């Protein structure tokens, strides 16, 4: 890295295919929204010759962010694959959205990749969500490097940003985060800002000038040597500290000159092991330029320092019935095991699945077994089905270009997998296997929707099913209590994209309606009621009278019906009719239209007529008796209470706890989790946390996440209950 000869890039527009895992690098780009990930991907594609000018393929479209929604919103909303070739190595660049609402796309990218490139804006710094992703990568030992962008911004300071990255990402060892190159600034412009025109390689001690739009190598000037020497010595010490040669540090400190080739080899091994995190700088190519600043250096780091798929631990694999299956990592001739990391619908091709092959070789026009298990919490039912796959291809913007096969370690797009959903496993039909699913965030923002018209109603269920199949971070709920269709999302932007896809991709127009919380009703004290249903209108009349007593029961008891009739006042055949009537009325509610729960209803007495009494009459009488009892009693409205856990940076603990208290929450306790994080436990009424996913993000500056679980229903405060009754049109 830094002293290698420039290699020949691949031809623009050619489908890049790999014939061996050793010639593949899978790299995911991570960073906050606006850090420049997509621009960097396009700059790398231009330098590698995959596109003919910045971000453009031969048909004039962009190589990344090509979805119409992304054009309209001016930001990435989905995972994009951009394959390029450099030095005979196929590089699969996985561009991920930086906005928190699309963290599911980021997690899919992390699953598909073997290394991560953290993109940090020199003008914005490192945000809380980026730190959290870094910790996720550290937990699984994923190799990482850092790219600093936006050096053209006013007051952009590469050295200061490198220090910030070392503090944020270095943990106990800030010397594990060091630059490989120093930016070289040109003369100051009229605005007093000196643009970055080149890089000084600390290992090669060469200057790489990009001022002409093409990388040119030369010797650094005398005035540049002092800064370079200081940074170079620190870099060498950092590399040697990670060297497998334990004598190297003593020899270096003793004055021995370490060969640059040895340093580069040790650096590449340390990067691939995930113990050293180099910092680089990059900028897009100017108009008409062929190479963006730092892009050659980045491509050299990826091909030389990032691991091959052989070094990626294989996720857990089992048989369909759950028996563990040991497989050799990245064996091209082994059993087929591949995973759908993303599903999309193309208006011309149909469903297209982005697949990471972990074992075996995937070939077009073959039949595979599609397994989806363990995804019930994402709204996906378990399924096993054999499907014949269509063509295999590599994406170039909106185009799909065919490839003959996909070997273990590679990524590929698969057409015509009509039943496969994101997270599903593809395996041989005669040897079906299942991969352990990756962790997905739980969608916690409810979006209640209804079809706009009868025509939309006919298409709604199919459109929603396809939407959820593509995005496992959405959850579809048909609420039996409120009779609402609820799409659970990660945030407002996530919900907006879902609505737009329903409208434009699936032709379904929906209306968003207020989300209803599942309330209940119960009696606050014992009450009695008499139901009298007597009608005579010629012929057989209707005659039924019953007297009941209602008393509250502990929470979770449901409805208990007791028969205490003596002397046959209510004939035995009509007692079930009374029970049926009171249960039907209880389901409809007795005060504000919410189901009645946790009461014992005792039938005490009644009257019947030998001719006019009937099953229907006693059902009606039972319902009337329950309503009369409710009219004379105090009825509690019960609201669902959720147990909420919030994991938040220590700086925001006070603000989060205060906010939970303002939501009628009861704080249950806190505990320290790792360094700088606190877990807060509380019980909060669900009425108060409908938009908590949005509010918490704002309150904690993106550093917090929360989970919720139903705890119980409990009485609502009288003033809140009165407001609900008024809204229901039943104010006393």
C-alpha cells in the first residue's frame, strides 16, 4: 500500500465475475447520513473503470442510489451493490443508508461483507450511531478502516479528525487508529481555503499528486519532511506493535531500519485480523478527471489489506430440523449454502434477490431449496419450498448483467425467486440447510393504514405481503382488538418509503389513520342489573327476564359466568343463552365500546314464559342486564402498559428518565452496561409511547435504542379516561 504500481482498471460496463474466493473482497461502507458514502462508491467505481464518468454507467444512470425514491429524497434508503475490479480482484462495494430509519439495510450489508469502511465527514465528525455500529463490528471482529471525506469544507482539519476517530474508535489503544497518508494542500484560493491536491504516503515516502485529475507520483519537498517523519515514526511503531514478529520492536527501537515491504505485510495482516484500523482521505474526482483523490490508495488497501472470504467465520448452519451442520468455510465444491440479504421488485424482471454465497457454487437455471425459519418475530411464517432460480447477474445501476455462476464468497443477484424473502437460506434441494438469521432491529413505530378505495382494498393485502417480504424490519399486524391494519416501522422516513412503495411500485393507495391502542373496560365495584325483554306483537311474543350481579376480578381473569338460579326461575335450557348474551355484550363493551374483562357475572334469578321465551330473548335479556349493571356502576378504562428498556449513553440518562416520567412512566431501575452506557427499565402506558421511536432518537442524538413488551392492562387515570370517553361520544 502506497508504493505499489498503479494497476489496470476493469473495463467500464463489463460484468465482474469471480472464479475463486481468494479473488473477492466484500466491503460495506458505513457512516452517518451525508458523510459521503455514495459519492465515495461512485469515485471508486470511476477510478476502477466500472463507470465512464463520476457515478454514471453506459446508459447514463447512476451506479448507486438509482431508485426513484432515492432520487426524490436525495439520500440512500436501501442497500446497493456496486461491483468493481482492481488488480485482478473483484471488489463488492456495499453502499448502505446512513439514516437511522434504514438500519435494517445496514445490518444486511454487515451480514454480506467481510470488512467495513467507515466513512467520516471532516465537517460533521463521528456521531453516536456510527460509534454503535463500530462496536457491533468490534463484537464480531470485523476488520475496519476509516475514510475521511469532505476535506474541501471550510475549517476541515484532517489531523484533528484523525484524533477524534482515534478517541472514538481506538478504545484502550488509540495507536491502533493511525493515518497511512497525509493530505497535501495546494495554494489558498480567494476564500482563504487551501484545497487538498495530493497525499503523502507515510510508508512509501512518496507524494501522490491528484491536482491534474490523474494520480502522479513524485518525491516530497523538504518542507514536508518534518510532519511526514513524525507521523511516519508513529505509524511504524503502531504497525510493529501488531506484528507477529515479537523481536521487531526491539530491533526497531535499537536503530534497525525495517524494510518497507515487511511493514506493509505486517500492516495488511493487522488490518485483516481487525486489530489495526488505518485512516485514509478521499475526495470525488473533479469534472473531467479520471481519478478522485485517495481512490487508488483505498483500492490498494481493500485488495491488499482487507480479508478474503476465506477469513470470514461461517454463520451457524443447521439442518431443517435444527441439527448442527459443520461446514468448511468458503468451500466452492462443498454443499450449497447461500443467504438472501436483500429482496427487491423490478418492474421488468420481477423479484430480484441479492444473495451472499457462503458455501458451494450457485449456478443459473437450477432448482434450490428455500428455507425461512426463525423469522416469526419479523412477521414471516416458517416455510420450505423448492424453486428454480433464473439468471444470475451483477448490477450496474438499474441494469442487471448476466454472470455464469457465483462461487462461495461472492455476491450475486438472482432472478425469479418468487417465494424467497430477505433472510431466507438457499441450499441444494437434496440437502436442505438453514443459516442462523442475523439480528434485526424491532420496528416500534406504528402506522395504521386503510385502503383508499375498494379497488385499493383488493390489492392491499398482496402489496403489504410483498413489502414485508422485502424488508424484514417492517412488521405487519392485523389487530383483532382495534380491527386496524398496522405497519410497524423504524421511523417516519421508513414509513414514508413504505407508503411510497405501496403507491408507486404496487399501485396501492392507502390512507393513514390514527393508531388505536387496545383498551379494556372493567367494573370498579360490585353492581347488579336486571334485563327485561318482553314484547307482544301478535303470534309468538318475546319474554325473558334475568337478574345478574357483576363483581370485579383480578387482572387477567377474563369473564367468569356463574349460575346461581334456584327453583327453575330460568329454565336450564336458557341459562347458556343468558351467558351467550352477556359475553356478546362484554365483547362490545359497556361504557366506551371497549371489551369488558376481569369480572364475574352471576345469574341470580329471572322469569320465563312457557310460550314466548326463547334462546334469542334470553340472549337479549342477558345483554340488557349487563348494560343496566354498568349504568349504575363506576367503570374503569384499562390501558395496556409496556415494560420498556432503554439503552442510552450516560450523557443522556437524566434527560431520558425525566422524559419517561413525563409519560406517566414508573422507573424500575438502571444498570451500567459496558463503558459509557446505561440500561433504564420502566413501565409506561402504551398511549404515551406511540411516537417514542422518534422522540427518543431526538432526545438522545441517536445514541439510544429501546425495546418494549406488553406487561398488563391497568386502570387509566380518571382525567385521561374521561377524555377517551368523550372522544368515543359517551361522555357522562
